[in-house]
């Protein structure tokens, strides 16, 4: 057992925090889920008698732009002082937002809660461990911003070439030979014609 894990830590609960950034990852990246849920077994092997799994944030981004009830639940539990350790597969699972990450580190340091990932055990009250945790959080946030920048550049490049595609209005379909065209079916044309005529009459009569 790691020397940083004391009897005081073991008599408190260990929380396993699980998160994936999108519903697509939840459905398709099952191996990541298995690895994260396996942390509960790791906590048991480390000697923690009580292990709690928080997985309410499956399908939620850690960027700080969406609410994360699971992370809020984790922070509230840490504040009580009843948590001996927080386990996560990596720093980016806990947060890709510097504000949330450093807030969690501060709280863990105040109440003597360890942070454990696949690389090791960290005590936020120890300056060297705090430095490493800070670097992990900064790298995680930088990685997210890098993804966003590359995605934005790719979209701009496709737009400059005239190849950017997006969802078309009802009645139109994208083609390889041309940019877009209307759907040439009697049913679709009749329906759209009725819709536009109805909308125009409502506007003219002042009812819309």
C-alpha cells in the first residue's frame, strides 16, 4: 500500500468519479467505461472499506460550459470531510476546466483528501503533489482548447473551399454533383407549397 494512504484515509469513504464527454462516447467507447468502473475494485484493494461510485456525468462535457450534477455531488461530499480519496482514471475525467480543477484541489488539501489516478496517489496538501496535480489540470485544459482550435480551423478551411455541409431545410437534399437541390417529389412539393401559402396568408391577415 502507498505510504500516503493512512489509516485516517481508509476509515473514510473513497469516491470513484466516472465521466464521458458525450452520449456517443457512452454508447461506443465501452472500454473507457470498464476501466473507470474498475477503479472501485482498485479502491477496495487499497483498503477502503466504503466505496461510492458517482457516474451521473456520463455524457457530459468537463469543459465547464454545462452543468455536472455528479461533480457537484463530489465537491459537496469532499466538503463534509468524510471522503478519504477521490479516484479517477485521469485528471481530464474530473475536469477540463481550470477553475473547477483547482477548486477541487484546494478543497481536498483542506480536508486531507487524496486524489488517485492510474499514475499514482497525490496528497494536495503536499507542495510537490499539488504542483503535479496543477500541471495535470493545465495540460487537460490545454488539450481541450487545442481540440477546439483544430476543429474551428478545419471548419473554416472547408468553408473556404465551398465544401462545408450542414443541415438543410425540409425539402432540400445535399448532392455530390451540386451543393444542394430541392427534393423533386409531388408529395413533398405539395406539402411545402401548402405550408408557404398558409404562412403568407397568415402574415397578410396579421395573424402571424
